[in-house]
C-alpha cells in the first residue's frame, strides 16, 4: 500500500534551499518516491501554515521509512 509524506514549512535561506532541493530529489527517486506536490501557493483552510507544501508518495511504508 502506498505511503505519503506531507510537509509544510517556511524557507529562510533561498540559496541553501535550492542546493537542498537539488540534493534531495535524487534520493527520493532512488527510493521509488514520487513528488506529487511541491511549491508555494497553497490555500489554507485553517491555521497559519508555512509557505511551501510538499507531498511525496512512496510505494510502501518501508520505502518511505528507508528514505
């Protein structure tokens, strides 16, 4: 069964974030993960969420945990 990771956060260092994304994407793919959502512009229904939302899908919970 597929497993999902949902993250919502603010970026405080744009230059560092670009390097982080470039480094982390290959690790997601190497573990069989897919990026379903990644970016800004989410519309919150309640609360005060961060500016970036990411949703990752992995084939299994074990693959997600291994990542």
